[in-house]
C-alpha cells in the first residue's frame, strides 16, 4: 500500500507492518520497512502514539504495541473463534480426545484464552474465553516464551515474578530457561501440575501459513485432570493436537 492511500488506511497499514515484526521498532527501521518518507512515518507514529495504539519503549526510540491494540486483536480473534471454523475444530478435537482443549494467545506477560471447549466430564476446570493465566507456569505460556525473539523474551522475564502456584512450579530463571530450550527443541510444551494441582496440559504452536518456523501466533492446548489422563497419556495425543493446529493455522 502506497502513501497515496486514504490516511486512515495508511495508519492501519503501518500498524500491520509493526505487528508482523514481533518486536518494537525505531523510526529508521520503520522507514526502511515501509519505504515511505521519513517525515510521513514520523507523523504517523506520533498519531498512533497519541491515540494509544503505540507506546515508546524506555529508551524513547522504539515504538511498541499497547494493551489497547492487544485488546482489539484479542476481541477480534475471540469473536471469530466463538462462532466460526476455529470453534468447530476445537469441538471436534474434544470429541476425539475426550478432554478440554483451548486456543490461546500471548497478551503482555500473560496468556489469554481466545476460545475453549470443555469436556463432558463433571470433573473439569472452568476457564472461559477472556480468562488470563500466568505465562511461566502454563503450557501455552512457556510455549510462547520459548519462541519469542531473545531480546523480547529477556525483557519480559526481567519484569516477571516467577510466583509459585504448586509444588512443581518453576520459580528460578535458570530452571525456566532450561525448559524453554527443551520446548524449542521438541516443538511442544507441558504443564506438569505447575499452575493447578491435579491438572496437566500439553500445548503445541499454531503458526500462520507462510510465517517463519520460530513464529508462534497462537497455541493449542489439551487440559485434563491427572487422575483421568497423566502426562504420558497426554503426550500420546500430540499427533492429533498437531493435526488440529494445522487446521487452525489455515484460519489465521
């Protein structure tokens, strides 16, 4: 899209450029990314900042996405999952596996539930779309951390308190980083009763078609009471989870 388009569309195009980069960008980087004149880009960044869609990083040079923009993205994804193809994929997955499954996204230093289908069993954890869970002790959260760019991951961890929720919660940075290495190598993540006692989880990445191998847009996770499905059994469901993740990726 060129700079001769309507101003509102140019601002949306600029936001789209910034979102696809996955990390804060400085003015020269945005100019190189868009190919637009520097004064034009500077003015547009200022407009987006004043409107609450972008915010400056502490260094004052780089522009980052704001909670307002993340909230808009979450609301958009949530609306489309509740009544569309993604929800149908989740329903079929739960019918096949017999346990609850969810689709999540990264929101700041937390994981937000975009959609969820619960199992038919009476023993289950109620987590509705819009629910937020910690990033360091959930399978989806650790998956997002593992595949973030190094600089972005370190910045997030610098401001994160590794709160203990259960006896198995990873509460040291060294232990968490070691697990993130394993997740990157194996391509999936687990929650070994780290957030809620008696609840296990396995998560796989959902990558939009055409993105790089390290880019994780959303996560698809299976949750189950350990009394009904332990982690060994949950890992056996990985092929079906990955199949569903591919189907979900086609909707992104």
